[in-house]
C-alpha cells in the first residue's frame, strides 16, 4: 500500500490496482512512518496512529549475559557496549512470527529483524569496546629555548 497526504487528506492507494481509500478527510499536512511500520499523523494538536502490524520489525528487548541492554529503546538502532564481545545475547521481537538473525563478528554484533511481511527490516548494531579509561595526566611541558643574545646594533 502507498500512503499519501494528497489534497491535505490521508489516502491509501493500492499500487497494483490503483484503487484508493480516503482514510482521513480532515485537513492535515503531516504524516510519517514509525520504526514499527505504523503511520503517524497529526490533526490539529492531536497525534494519531494507524497500526500496520505486519510491517513491525522492531525489537521488544535485547538481553546480554542475562541483563537487559542499558538504554535500549525500540527506535534506537546503534549501541556501544563497554565489554568483551559475547554470543550470549537474547532478543525478543515485538511482532510474533518476525524473523531474527544475529551475526557476530570480532567487534560488532548485528541483529536483523524481518517483519512477517518479509519486506520490512531493521538492523540493530552493537559495537563492543574496551571500558572507557580515565584520561591520563598530561605530560610536563617542554622547557623553553634559552633566549640568545640580542644582535648588536650596527653603527653607521
């Protein structure tokens, strides 16, 4: 389906048959697609949602070594974890039946989620890094060069 705000109305169009349906006739000009595949639009000061569940490729949770990933949010796709890489990662998709594929490398883990429509995909990335250290003390500054003797003025 194609969704548009043509003529300030929210319209769904079937790209194969070109059949269409006006979903919202009220004056509107702002529409976006969320990470979950749903359509969000504003009417005045109210935000509305049209759920498109078969396109949801988001994760509900990421667990590493039995602990929830700190700071996890469904719409955030990139994380840095200050620990040694591990394959002990459990993930849970928001959509039942979504396909999950976890690929580990030496310094990165990619978690690909494919919605049940087979087309909607999101990839969550975890970059593994050593623990951030404390900054070192700055070194001593170099000694300044000794000033030379000034040139003698030339007599004319």
